[in-house]
C-alpha cells in the first residue's frame, strides 16, 4: 500500500447495538451491552483479513458510557467503556491495526432525542464536565501507538442552527466545545490528531474565522461523503482554505441517489483519495448486504461469523494484492 495512505473501514457499532455496544447506557438501563473480548477480536480480525489498516469506532454515541446524576449532570465514565477501549487496543496491536476513536454522534439529538450531547455542544460548563470526566479518562486509557486519531463529534452540523434553525446550536458554541475536548485530548494523548468530521458544505462553520488552517479547532480535516460515484474534492476545491492541515475522509458511503447502481463504486473513494493526496479514507461501513461482510448471528461462536460479500472480496483483492 502506498506509504502514508491509510485505507480504513467504519465499524461504528458492534452487533448493530447503537448506543449500547461497548458499555451500558443509563438512558436504557435494562439493555446491558454487547461487548466481549472475543467479539471485539473477531471484528478486528475480519477488518484486517480484508486488508484495512485502520478502523473507526464510535464510543459515546447517544450517551453511551457516560454516567450522570439525577439532575443529568455528567459525573464520570462507565468502567465498561474503559475496559472495552483497553481490550480493542490490545486486539488492534495484535492485528496490526490503527484505531480512529469517535466520541459523540451529532445525529443523536435529532434522531434519538439526545439532549445531553446537545448540552455538551451548547453549554461551556457541560463541555468542560464532559472533557474532565469522560474525555480525559478515555485519553488516559488510549494507547498512542495504536491510535490513529480521535474525533470529538461526528457530523456536528446536525446540532447546528444551519441544519436545525429552531433548535440548533450556533457554530461558535459548537466550535468552542470542540476546542475544549481537543485540549483535554492533547493533555492526555500527546501527539495524536484530534478531528471533527463534517460534510464539506459545513466546513466553514466548523473552522469559523480560522484562516488557512491557522488557529483551527482541529488538527486535521475529516470530511464525510455520500457521492453517487465515489467522487472526492481536491484540497483546492474545498469551500474554505484549510492550509496545511492533513486531510482525510472519515465516512465514504453509498449515496441515497445511487438507484440500482452497484455499490462497487465504493472502490472509487479509495482510488480517488489516494490520487488526491488524502491521508486516509474510511469506507462506510463493514456490515450489510451492500457493504463488505454479512454477519451470521447463528454463527456467533463459530468460525464463519462473517461472510465477505462480492464487494468485500474486491476490496480485499485491491488492498491485499494490488496495493500491497
């Protein structure tokens, strides 16, 4: 594979258990959680078998792993979440993978009624509590040797007034929250880039007045794309000058407008990202009939838990043979 370029895969949730895969969720206290060391290692193993170098994993989506008191003030991190991070990093080190951790999901407010994430984005005091009591313990638990980067919020535009005119948060507050989380990550995880993935149209809102990457709230630009042909913009075509900030694509997914087109065009993202100088491109996502593998729930304790799709086979050929 070309030096300096990481082909990555999104593994947002394990076993489809949004908001309770790695740790319990106080908002759904009777759900428990899905994670176990064997399951985590099996997921990482299939990612490596397919040829990926990095895996993007969500941590605190829709309040997962965040402990709050009766007034819904953040008081700490669920120990199960820290245990899962430690276990996944051990598995990643064995598999030779880098991990791209993502903290909050900006979609959880509008899609799941997650007011806690909105408060973190809008209230400096809540952002500071989250940074002190959740982000800092996670940063201390993360191994810089296997951590590709840490994303503060995935798609914060879906918390903004730009998307939600009535209930949204001003970009200035969102950016301030991102800076607070970034500072906590820098303090506990020196040298690891901190990002905040957005669709390109919302990049000016995130970067605000930062010019040519100076004084930006992030250490690298992570863009999310759902293009009907796997197209990616060059650095020069972005709606704002990002200067010398590293550039990668954290979500490269199927377009809702693709109609009957084969999902094979996901391969275009990898070709285009490498050609245009992106440092990484993460396909969305590992599991599903139109994606790279299908999971067999009845085979949870057998060797054939994951079966590659035709597209998964093509990706594997590209990464392990053509680009190896």
